[in-house]
C-alpha cells in the first residue's frame, strides 16, 4: 500500500489532504480523561502541516444516533489538538455542510481543521453502499480536485464506513504512519513471532473474545485468561462463581477450549471478591474455587499475578488485550497493575492491544515506554489477529 512518505514525496504544499483520524477519546463532560489517541494522531498531522498541506481531519466520537448531539461534539478534541500542535485548529459545526465548506475554504498552507463528528451523519455507518457512497462523494468534493486521502485511524479500519472505506475509493489513498505501524506490528504477531509467544486476554465477556481465543490457541505457547471472562472458564471447570459475571451460554465453548487446549490455558488461582460492584465495596482474596455465594470476583489475586508474571517473564513475544480486573476501582486494580508490570519487566517484544488495556496503562501511571507497541485499536487488533478482513486496510491495498 502507498504510505505517507509516498504522498509527501509527491508534494503536498497547497494541496488539501483529508485525514481519517481516530480521535474517539473518553470524556468527563467536556474534559478529555485520556488523550492517548489525540497524541497518537500527531505525527501524521504534524508531517502534513509542516510540509504545507491544508489538512482536513474527519473523525468520530462515541456512538451518536446519526444526528448532532452536543455531548459527542469534537470540540474538546479540536481544542486539545490545537494545544498539542501549538496552533489554532478550527472546528466545523457540521460534517459536510455550510460550516464545513467555510472552514475548509479558510485553510491556509500548513493549517489544520477538524470536521464535526462524522457519525452525526447517518450515512457514515449505513449498511447501504449507495448512502455511504453519497457521503464519501461529499467529503471528496469538500476537499476538491487535487486532494488526497490519508487513512490514519487504525481503531476504525475494521469498519466499512464512508470516511474509512468509501472515500478511499474516491481520492488517491495513502496509509498514515499510525495505520502502517499498527499493521506491521500485527503482521509480526500473526506471522512467525519469536517464542515463547504468550497472549494475555482480559475483559468482561468470553463472547467478545471467543473468535480470537479460538484463532490464537493453536499458534501460541500460553494463553492467560483474566478479567470477567475468567469466571466463565472457572465455571466450566465446575467451580462456583458466586455473583461473578458468568455467560452460561458460553460454558460449552469454554469446556471445549479447556478440553482441546488445557495445556496452554492459564486461569486465575485466586481472585479478589467483593460484596457489591462499587469502589468502596467490602472485599477479600479467596481461592478461585472458593468464591462465596453472593460475592463477585472483580480482580485476579496475588497468587494469580505471580503465576501470570512467571509465564510472561519467560516470553519472547507478548500480546495483551483486556484488563485483569476492574482497574478503575483502586481496590481492584492490582491484578492489572501486576501483569502490566510483569510485561514491562520482561525482555519480550510486547504489544498492548488498545482499548481498555491502553487506558489502564495510562490510568495506572505505568510507563508507556515499557511496551514495544501500544495499539490505538482494540477491536481492529483482535479482528486482525483473528484473521478477519479489515476493509479499511484492504481498500488501501487495492484488494476491494
């Protein structure tokens, strides 16, 4: 696929460049609580601006219902982007309307503007090719003839959406530095990684990770299971799980996985349980097979951390996706902190698979430099490793 360097070698001064970025950050009101994705977009945007391009950024935030909603406005993101770039970043009040046209027409060489949340337009996520294509046509017309498209939002390349997929068919399309690096890293994992290859998966539901678990188990040396989904595995072994999260409809699947790959699966040996789901809940550590009735597991315990750390410490390659517990509550964050620190302390080539895992690294104050790569796209990373087609990557490679 053509990349940002190819575009820059063509020359971009005076050209408009439409960039699909991933600026889907968590907000508390209008305050960004984790600006990791904004910072991850900087290298591509800075290179384009420094080369004299007129940069038009399109992105989404949250899940608005196809119409404007102030709580999903990109205004806080545009402000933060301006602070990081050290220059004013204009924000259009709409996606492709009058405000967008005015803002784009006002761009000068080296300046950056952001269009309002692209998901305010229902055509962005439409299943109808014609509807998505119409929005893509308007986005292409907005930047005009001679423009180019840079796909730099890895967190959305697994979606066949207008600003990700369809617009890449209408403008000369290039992979931004972020997308390119993400694909290269994940191809390393899915190719012939250095061994031992260890995967740590957490998160709440087995159903969310079943596909990637099934795809990875034949390829890895060990697969560690934490988070809420661990309790479905424990129940499949016949253990009582109290009031812990349990997907009964996944018990047969987890029993099959244990029967076929029990030698590779590593489950918690102890868990931190609470009498309710709250930061100030009463809690204690119990063996994984001794969860009291009415209590719920919210973290892995210290013995589990030690066991997981032992496996991680011997790894040459590590992929981690999903926290080990409810890290947002300090009392239930030590499992995630412990396994993350074990990865940092290892000599492994380590990849954090985006999403809550990346958020946990920053929330817990861990060194991002301790990991080889922190992905910006949790879902996209998992689907890549599962072997699924990523439309936003395939279109850049001319395969669709």
